[in-house]
C-alpha cells in the first residue's frame, strides 16, 4: 500500500500534533519539487517548515553516479548535509545560519519557509542548530557475543542497574557486560 503526503495534509497533521500536544517544537524540512506546497499550509505554532523549492519550481539534482546511471542527491540536500557535517555538538551556530547556505545560485531553486511568526516559544534568531541536529547522547554498545555470556563489571554502573527492574522491585539483577562502552553520537 502506498501513502502520499499532500500539502494540505502537512498542515492538518501539524494541527493534529499541536492539539494532542505531540511536540514542543518541530523542524520540518523537505526536499522535493514544489516543496513550498508542503510548508505553506503549516499554521500551527512552534513549527519551522522549510522546503527546497517554491510552488511551481523543481528541486534539482546535484550529481549522479555514472556507474549506475542515476542521480544520487538533490542540490538542497547536498548543501544542507555539507553544512551540518561541519557542525559540532558544542556549536553555537544558529538555525538561521543554515538557512543562509541556501543560495539560489547553488541550489538552483528558491527555498520556501513556513510563517516564522508562528514560532512563539522563543525568538527564531536564537535557535541553535544543535537544538535539532547535534544533541549528544550516551549510547550503550555491546561487543561481540551475547550479553548473557559477558562477565559482569564491578562498579557504579552495575550497582545502579542492579536497582532497576521491570516490575519496580529491587530483587532483579540486570547484567552489564564487561566490554560496556559509552559513545557520543549525533542523531542523524
């Protein structure tokens, strides 16, 4: 079964999400031909919508893969990723700085934005890129082999996890493998 998202449905879905309190702030980015038709209907508060092209414009490809004979990335996405790959988790870069990357000469279309006046939770020019793209999360990685076979590691992590259980009692022991590591990762 195929589902198609139309411009009107992006506004309706945003309104539903707002009514049901499903978000605090939302950044909606879309790269497609006539992307403006997807962001202009958004009238709900605290959503920033940005599309790669206005209504009536195409969103053009950046480059193709000659071996397989297809285009692999659109221009707007290419320049977005090029910028975001340089952003570090402690960056103070503002979201509006990302929007300045969208030169019509480079992307060969005109980006379309939702009504930024509806973003009322804080000033738009104060929003950090890392508020949406660069959060650092602690992730538990397990090495080769099963968790059950890994020896326990002594220390505060094991002790903290020992107190946790599904049913709320303190009598279950959660095994922590010895090769437990924490890493920082970007969520994209």
